C-alpha cells in the first residue's frame, strides 16, 4: 500500500491531484481514516492498472491525431 505522496511522486503530480483521481474513481484506493480527513493508501496493483489504462488512452488519442492529420 502506497501513501498518496508516493503515488504523486511516481506520477509527477501533486498529492491533491492524486486525491482528486481517487475521489473521481479513476484510481482505486483504501481510506484508513479514523476521523473526517481521508487517509488514502493505494495498492501497488491499482497504480499499475491506472498506468496501463492511461498509457492505452494516450496511445489511442495519439493514433487518432495521426489518423486525422493524414
């Protein structure tokens, strides 16, 4: 389980942006908070799946741009 700060560093994003991705459902995480403030932890597998999905989406978008430019 990775803390949000570690995930943010790996993705080159801010911790706030990672929390936004979690709240939006784009990145699976567990909330271990005991109070009101969330304490998210991201399973390594969730990060791997997220990276695969975003890489595939980026490749598809690039392919569409190349097709449209041709």
